[in-house]
C-alpha cells in the first residue's frame, strides 16, 4: 500500500541551498520506508545463510507501477535493492558513532561498545575489506536502532541522522 506524505522544503535566500524535512518513516532518495529497509538489512546481516535473492524470495515486496505500463506480471522488489540499502546504511558510520556516544554518555556502565565490537559478518557475504566494513557498519546500525529507541524514546531516524549529516 503506497504511503503519501508531504516533504517540506525551504531555500536559504543567503546561500541558495535547499533543505528538506523528511517524515520519521522516510530516508532521503529511498522508495521504501525505514522499518522495511531496517528489517531486510537486519535479516541479511544477522543470518550467515541469507543471500539477497533468498531474502527477496522469502519475503517478496510488490511495488506500485504506472497504471499505463504494459507489464503482465506483478512488479516485485529486485535483490539488488537490498544490496543498495545495506550500502546506504553502511555509509552512516557517523550516525553509528553519534548514537553510540550518546548512549555511552547516558549509561557509562553499558556493554554497548563491547557488544558492537563483537558483531561478526560471515566471510561468504563479502569479497573486499571495503564491503566488509560497509556490512559491519550496517550491522551496528540495525543493532543500535532498537537500543537507542528504548533508551531515549526517540528514533535515530531522522533527527539524529540529520544532525550527523547522514554520514
């Protein structure tokens, strides 16, 4: 079911930069909502046996297409979509760092840093050290999201992620 929302934009008269306010369920430039992106990303990084194709086969997500298109099959999410989501979330190392810092400041006796350092990615899921780091950052982020929400009663997205510049 499509969700329609209003994106507020404003332009600075001084520097001509445009800023956009995203709703709590949206990520910039993504077609699916944050809960969907996080759920698929978490399922992939948590289970060493999951592949992108297997995840899409197990949980197919239809998407809306133009009613005038001439397709004869129901449009489904491509496996490469999950790869792109993980790459996006894996690029948010600054968000992971800011969230971790805030949680450690709020509770200095937490084992959060040890828990995050203990996260492991199956060697079958990457071929380069760069991809391994992206997967680890994504794993850390999807692990932090529910912990951050439980501790501060506000989600990481969009406020903290915006303050961190989505980096």
